C-alpha cells in the first residue's frame, strides 16, 4: 500500500479500492485520527472494513467503505480532518497582521478608485 498518497498538496485521503470498484478506501497515517474516524463510522452505523498495514511512512490505517455510503462517509472524513488540523498561521500576531494588511490594501484600492474616477 505504498501508493496511498494524498497528492502534491495533500487534499484527499481517499481513493478507489484497487480490486473492488464498489468500495472506496479512506486512509490515515495517525492512529488518533483513525480511531476518531472509526468511532464516527460506528456511531452512524456505516459498514466498513478496517486494516492496518506497514508503509514507507509508517503504519497506514485503511477503511474500506461502500460507494453507496460515500457521501455520508465523506462528510465524516471532513469532520475528522477538521478536528485535527492545525491552523495555517499559528501565531495570533501573524493572523492579525494578515487581516490588517488586507484591510489596508482594500482601503488603498478604494481611495485610488475614487481619486482616479
């Protein structure tokens, strides 16, 4: 399962099943994420198959789900990824700096628009 890669910018952690086209495979590299995802699947009564396999990046946690349940599972996957994601800009001063710079750019654009009208 070394080919389970999210891609260049790591947007998707799911692929079509390599042998059974009726299934989709969701994968995680961190146990706490896979445990949370498994709990959500059990809570929503979604049938799934689970496996752990060694990979070049460590252990990979695999979930096989039917494509008929894909929309529900996709939402659960987004909930799982959102719960454990880290902020894009971690420092508060950096977040406020981006907001202030954006406001200044908008103000200069508006002033320039009305001055050159």
